[in-house]
């Protein structure tokens, strides 16, 4: 599927994936994961999705931590978790297969993947298939589908607590995608000559920032660096000046940062539900107020379309990767 077609299909994909994932979760005995110290394990976009949803697990009283597969294989690391959830859109991440194999015998393992016959699924055992629509090479449907699946797993583990309105999310995604496309067209003249982007957010929004920076690199082939908001304020902000673009995702503190950086001449894109008003050099993509578990899906939409607009402006073939590594995927 073309990248733009995948972007536009996200609402439909969320509906189809939700029905499939919810049914599978209802058929699983999740007791071993409900009271455990959970290790939510991923790489790349899957890890970014974990970062974006991790706070929702904490807020529901679940003990969970985000792990890179490449860290969980380190000596002693597995002693920090009682149960694992391996998240891999393709199911072929070599680091996840290795980390699952390194876990102690008998430690519960669950896979969230689009391929229930994949190496990750085989290494985990119990598997929830994401049941995604056909995706682009840049895993657009996979990312937002994974966000939703992680949210649905949280709902299942925190049984009895109110669940967010997932139907609303799919409908709102359909409404937001055309707005995100128009927003990208509007900001393109101001960012087409930018050579480097800082992407900033805190908490769940750091996961969105990390995914936005990844899209800038994979789709636009431009340097994008993700920072936690408060870590950014402890030094990295000193590079902000005319010629740098800053993408800021979040609430009141992020809005304050965005206004300040626009004031020193940086080109700033702010993705927020805050009422900021108009400022020179500041482009605001307004989000609706919604549940924390739903927001990351909407936050990533302008980054998806901005990355595409930059790629097309530079004449790049989206989804054709130049640097292939032979040790990140397994057959």
C-alpha cells in the first residue's frame, strides 16, 4: 500500500483491528500478567508505542516497564520482570526473539504481532494478532494499530475500570487525517529548507515525539532527534535558533516552550489541545480533549503528513529504504 493510502486508512484499520484484538483478549486467561511486574518489550516504532501507553498502565495500577529487546537480553535484566509482553508489528524482530529466548523457563510470555505464525509469536506462545489491513513499508497502520492494541490490553488487565471510547477514536481519526494533510501543506513553505528537527514531548508525548523523529528519518531522510521536554530544557534547548525546526507535542509546559522558541526565531510546530493563540513562527495543530490512551493516535497524524510532504518536496521515494541491516530481522 502507498504511504498516503495507509495514512488515510487508519480509521478503518482501527475498527477492524479493535474487533479482532478484543475478541482474542476475551478468550485469554490473563491472570499471570495482571498481578505481575510487566516487561513491555519492543524495538523501533513498537517501542515508541510502548512509551506512549506506559503511563496509562501505571494510572490503572498495573506494574509495567518499557524494555528494549536489546536491553532485556543483558545479564540480570530478566530478574526485573515477572511476565513479558513482546510487541512487534512484523513479528520478525531479532532482538525480541533473542530476549524471549533469554527469559527464565516458565516466565509468562505474550506476543502482540500482526503475524501469529512469526518467530516472535513462536517464541512467546500465547499471541494476540493485530489483524491489520495491508500496510505501507513505513508501518503507519502498524503503529496506530499497536497503540490501540496496547490500550485494549491495558483495559483487559485492569478489568472493572472504565474503558475509553475506542469507537470515537476511529471516527475522530477519520476526521483528523484530512486536517493533518492540510496542515502539512500549510507549514511546508516554512520547513522545506530545514535540515534538522528537534522533537519534544514529556510522558506519553515523549513516545509520540520519538515516533515523529523516526518518521522524519525514515520518510523524509532528515535528522530528527527526540527529547523528553524537561531533559530538553536541561541543555539541548541551547541549539534552538533560526534555521532549526522544533516539533513540540503536549500540554501547558510544551506550549510555553513552543512560544518561547518561536520568539527566538526557530520554526515551531506545536501539537496540543491547549489554547495558545497566534504567534509569528508558531504553527499550532489543535487536538480535541480526550482520554490519555487515545491521544497518541491523534498526536502522530500531523507528523505522518509532514514527513510525507517533506519527502515529496524533496523528490524521495517513500518506503524505499537505503540502509539494510542483516541482523535486525529473522526469517
